[in-house]
C-alpha cells in the first residue's frame, strides 16, 4: 500500500506537521468486493509517529491502488469497514497512547461523495448490515445504527455467570 508522503501529510494535517515525524500508515480493516480489495488506513498517532487516514482499494485487475481522499478522515484511523454498492461505512478511531478513542461511524455516499458521521462513543470493531440497520460491535458492547442515530448496548455480567444486554442511555 502506498504511504502518504511528508508533503501530503503536511497538507492534510498541518496542525501535526513538525520535524522528526515518521509516517507509519498500515493496512487496517479490509473487505474484498469483486476484483477490488477495499482497505482503511490505520496508524499510531503519538511519539513521533503519524499518518493520514483514508479509505481506498487495490484493483487486482490493474494492480493499482486508488484512495478516496476523504477530508473528514485525515485525523482518524479506520477501525472497521463495510463496503456496499451505494455506501462505505467506516469506524473512526484515534490510536494514540492508552486506549483508542472513537471518532464515530463515517458514512460515505458513493453516488454523491457526501460524508456524514454518526456519533458512536465506543471504538467500532466490526460492522454488519441486517436489513435496514447496521450492527456495530464495539469496544464497549455494540451499537445499532438506524439512519443517522446509534443506540448503544452493553453486556452486563449477572450473578449466575451469564450476561444481560443493557441499553446505554
């Protein structure tokens, strides 16, 4: 996977531009769709290591990489991805010192190129569609996303050793 150049990094994230930074982008979550392997970039964002967040694909037929250059992603690593015919969904996370923090669920409309972000407090680790809803496995349980709203749920341990599912309000 091509990594952002220092110039591309400084243009995308000028507030983080400084001497001695090392760009450490890697392939994060991925999904194969036909002859394309869609990927989200991931990177550590501390102690001199940085990156530029993005989503793109490797085309097996042409052997080329193409990235979407989504401005809303430049500060975020991709923690999960779901590629659909009309949309791409991506969990956004900040991977710095300590536990990762969530940037929510990015929705990229493939027809209009418009972006929206659904707030989700926990880092999204997996995204699946069931009917009209998205189910996101998270670092704190799971969330059900319907349109532009997410309802969070936790798994609460019970005295008998089982777990109950509790909505988070």
